[in-house]
């Protein structure tokens, strides 16, 4: 299992457009990818799971990757997060 902690820098936080793109990227992998904030977590392969967390600018979030292709998923998703959020 791999984890990545990140502080959101996008002024709008995780909103519909980047959430949709994140879901699309996460669905390329078979491993489980979750986003956690303040003790709550959401499935990165489901847009409502992400949007329901209400992630805003300045929030610290943790992405967790667990499964057979977690290394590849970690590389792609962390790059996406750093570029877009």
C-alpha cells in the first residue's frame, strides 16, 4: 500500500472538472484508490465519492493506493494531482 499526502492549492478545491478527470485517470488501474480528508474517505473511481468530501483550497488530503498495479497508479495520479490541484 502506498500513500501520498497533498495540500490542495487550486483556488476552487476539488470541483467537478478536475474530479471528473481524476476519476477517469483512476479507472485506468485495477488497484483501489481512495482520497481521505478529516477522517472521511471516498473512492477515486466515483465522482460522487470525491465531491462528497468537500475538499477546499488549503485542505490536506491523503491518497491511498492498494493493489497489484499500485505503483503505476501512484505515479500517474500523483503527477495529475500536482499539476491540476
